C-alpha cells in the first residue's frame, strides 16, 4: 500500500497533473469555453443516438474550434500525459498480478 501511495503522490505532484488542475480551474472560469465544451457533450450524445452526419459535421467543427483555444489545447495535452502515466501504472500492475497468479 505504501508503494502505491508513492506512485499516486508521484503522479499528483507531477508538473503535468498540477498544470491540468490549474488549467481546468481557468477553463471553468471561462464561460465561453465552457459553453463550447458543454455543447460538444450534448452533440456527442445526439450523434451517438442518431448517427446523423449533419450532427457529426457540426460536432467536428466545434471540436476543431475548441482545439484552437490555447487554454483547452494545453489542458488536453497535459491531461493526455497524466493519462499516459496512469495507464503505464495500470499496465504494470496488471502484468505484475498476471505473473503472480500464473506462476507455477
């Protein structure tokens, strides 16, 4: 458990994680940006339910617009790095348990 806590501390103390938190706070205070993000969520749900290509086109344009927002773009890049760290830990833990369970 202690080792797991060290890994969690490592991730939560990483510059990428701290930057994600900071950028997320900034985004939440930007109503224009949050409106776009919420609209994307609504359109994603609509598209999944309907599979309507006009909704998909609108969604793609809105996502492209979001990706041109520096605040959002930086947030997503840092989030991706944090998710990669988490995924790496997850993979390593899965491999470890697989080896422990499958040892003869």
